[in-house]
């Protein structure tokens, strides 16, 4: 069938005379743009208020919103600040790059509007934003008096090291739980977190309860009283007590707990800690998770900790049991490293490290033949419990790391961790810095050896790391040090720039009117 082809009709533009497709205005696009400006009535220059302390922008009258440069949140905030934009259709919007220190933001917007009886015109224009510094309410109070806090969370753990707080610091940074703190102060056996609002402290308490086994109690102190409207102002203090048991600690379960858990243990090792204690019986490979309530019904402490680990050499191994996850039961023949050349004392024991150990390896464990155990619960097991000579905890890579450094391989790591800005107490400034560095180094080694622990935190590439050249490494036939655990490069993040680390902590700022939870009437 023959189809007639239709040809679109053309008319001459009524202004310039060029032929164009017929349209209700009978004008070309250039003439329409010259006659009509659809951006008329829309703001082109806007002033916005920004708090440089907490990186928040003011939404009048008194709400503040946090947004990073060139983020979707900041773009939404900028678009809403433009008056007259509701009369047109917004098609596209995006930032135009400006210097971060210029205190200027530029946004490119594309809009559409109907003109001349159905003719739709599209136009692109630029809006400029001038940033003015203005402290928000929370930062203004902090600037006036840095000690003006409303709520304080005191986190404590009564142990002789701070590796638990190193891990807690990384968990806080990963989940941004430090947001809202006015200040963070280091104490002898813990850390204090200060907040401008009680609700922020309660939120942080909820976070701690999901990360570590702890109990807490609260108290409040009257600061002022307004007789005119019967309003009380309080300072709130929350005391958090973390369970005094850490990873690699050796515990003796109370007889009542031993019986309640079905003859589990009673000599157990704490393998790792979440919001519960993960206990392992090294002689049977049984595991039990002890929650906080169960622990404090019958509390107990470690009979010895990682500070008293002794290095042994594995002389021989023999598999005696099946695998249970990453553990395997084996019998081992051991000798103390310190006894070589002095005596021929050897030990026989059973351990859960069958997947890692072989003859010639170094291993760390507790020497119970020399340990001075003072525990009232031990008397209750008199005649029922035979303590082993040695309880092995983990494989040792100290000698292999030393050999790597001797070969010229750099001990520097290709990764690094973020740190919180913590204020040290005057009494703590004389603390042995070598001890703190040794504890932090051990924490780094734990991250290298434990993939499950690494999965909980964020590890970043270190831009200062320099890959060693092949010429600086001494080649040998001995590759025993090649199995030293390291953090794989694919697990590292690229987000950390050491020259522009965010300052932590960030001060608390009200999203709205948060002062209501800091005042109480007489019904409290």
C-alpha cells in the first residue's frame, strides 16, 4: 500500500526571518531566548551560614545540618535555599569546582518552563553561594566554656593494659560514634567522653553495649534551679564498667558456673570479645558465649593474662582429635626457649592450635608449673581438677619478624589506622611511653594475625609507605619467615589522607531544640 510521506511545515521567524518548524510563538529558539528569560525571579546569589567547628549549615530559623563539600546533602541544601525555583521545572543540577578555602560555592542548574502557549524553553544558569562563618549553639557554648558539659560517660576497665581501648577506638571511628562529643579525656584506667546533651550520652551508651560486655550505672548532680518556672538543670554521669577479661586471658570458672554449663572447662581461654565473652576449652574444643548478665551473676577474673606468656619450641606433634572450625586438637612435646643450653626439661601437653603448629615452631603459652595462682575457686576443685603443665594460647612470629628485619625487609607497614583526638590528663602525661608503644605494636600484630578482628574495623593505606627495592633485600634460601601474617592490600581503604585527617572529636550541636532533655521540672 502506498503511504504518503508527511513533511513538517516550516514558517519564517517573525523576528529574524529564518525558516523554523511551526510553533505557537512563530519564533526561533535564539529569538525566544532573547525575548524571554525564564530565570527571572530566581535568586542568583545566596549567603549561607556555616559552623567551621562541626561542619554544619544553618537551616533557618535554628536547625543545623551536617554536609560535606560537593555531597548530595549539600547540593539539596543549596537548591532549597534558592527562592523562585518552585515556579520552574528543575531538570539537572551539579557543583562547579571552586577552591575549598574560597568560601564560595557555585551550582549549575538546568530548568524548563512553558512560554508562549505551549512552547517549552530550557535554560542553564549559575547560582553563587557565599559562605559566612557563624558558630552554632553547641559550638558557641563550647567556645565560651570548654568545660560546660551536661553528660559524661566514664568508660573503665580494670586491667594492666589498654589494648581493649585501642580496639574500642577503632570501632567508635568506624561507626562514627564520636559524633556529638565535646571532649574526650584519657584517664589512668579508661576514657571519659563529654557531651552537651543527655540524649547524646544515652546513644553512646547504647553503642557501647552492642560492642563490648559492660554494665553501667548513672547519677546526676543538681547544677541550678529556676524558681520562676520550676526547672532543674542537672549534670549527668554514666559509669561504664567493661568486664575485666581480655583476649588470650586464662580463666578458672567458678564451680557453680562449671556445673551450670555442663562441665565446661573449668580452665578456659578467652578467644575474642564482642558484646559477649567467647570462651574455649583448649582440651575439648568446646566453646561457650557468656553474656554480661550471666557473667555478673557469678563474676570471676583471669588467673593469668597475656603479660605472663612464655615462649616454647614445638618438638613434636600428634593429632588426637577432629577439627572444630579453625581449631584442631593435638598433643605436643615442648621445651622452653629460655631453657635451651641450660637443661633438658620438656613438657607434654594438649592444645587447640593443631591447624597452625608443626615441629620447630615457636608458640606462646602459660607455664602453670611456675604460676602463682591465687583464686578461692581453686580450693573448691581440690581433688577434682588436674592442672596441666602448659596451656598454649597462640603461635609466635617474633623470631620470624626479627629475621625479616635482619634480611633488610622493612618493618614499616603499608597500612595505618585513624586516631581520635584524645586529651591526656596531667597525671597521665608521665606514663611510660615505651609501654604504650609496645601495647600498640602488639595490637597491630593482633590485627595482622586475626582476620576476624580486622573485619570489625577500617584499615587504610598509608601514603607515607615506600615499597622497598629488590636491591635492598638480602636474598637467602631460607624462606621460613614468608608465613608471617600481614594485612592483604585488597583489604585496605583509600579514604585516609594523613594531611587532611578530620579533627576528632566534633562538638555536639543541636539538630533542633535539644535543650529540653537537659532540664527537668519538679516531677522528676
